[in-house]
C-alpha cells in the first residue's frame, strides 16, 4: 500500500510541474536587427531538409511597418534555395515577438500561415541572436558572421538553455562559400 501511495504522490508531483514559458529579450531595436544574418545552428525542420550549407537570412524594414525576409541556403546539388516571407511585429512594446508568413499573400488571413518568431537572445552589439518558438519546436542561432565561437556562442546557447530548449538537438550549419546577393521583397 505504501508503494502505491508513493507512486500516486510522485505522479501528482510530476503532473503539477509546469514548463516555464519561453521569454523574449526585453527590447529589440529593429533598425539594428535588420540586415544579413548567418545561420550558425538550428533545430532540424522539414522546410530546411534540403539545406546542406550556407544558410542565411536578410531582413529589411518596410514602409508599412513590416519586415521583408529572404532566407537562402545551398542545396546538395549546389542550387540555391530562396524563400521569401513577410514578418510583422506582434509585440509593439518590446519588438521581440514577430509573426512570419512564407505562404502567398492571398492566404494571409489564415492564422495558421503565420509562424512565431521570438527573439529570445540577443548580443548587446547585435552580433548574434537566438530565435525560437514558444512551443520550443523551432530554434535558430544567428550571427552577423559565418562563424560564432567561444564566449559569444556559449552566451547564445545559454539564452536557449535558459528558455528550456534542448541545445543537444542543434545541428551546426556549414558555411563553405558566400551566396550571391538577391533582391526583391516578400510575399
């Protein structure tokens, strides 16, 4: 009987534990955030399955308050995959929570086409950033240069860990050859 009571109490204790919500950074200066970012590492995601190297993103402010997003990477055959998106600010107090849409504009009325883009770590000098989703399904470490090592990388990992992300799932991104520039706006 004591074993049964102990098992019930332990199950209740485990069920009573709640995961701490993902926290974003206190504030983001979007004018400093926009520009080119190199992907340093990411959680595996189906939409990046064909990306084998040189993943990067460019963010550009729009006059309507949105942000044009152009993601690029090199595929195994050497082709460059380009994905264009629109991001909009979800939290106008901190600018650290964005929604992003890769689907065509005609579908923008559907809530399901907008993904969460939460900035959960950011260097004071904007040299690296950690972006995740509130459900901890997606995580990216980004930097202004193709490599991030030493204390800056450890700080980025620390931001992810502090938000409950399993950094053991991160896959490093190889940067072999610079991608050619692209132009154009979002979808």
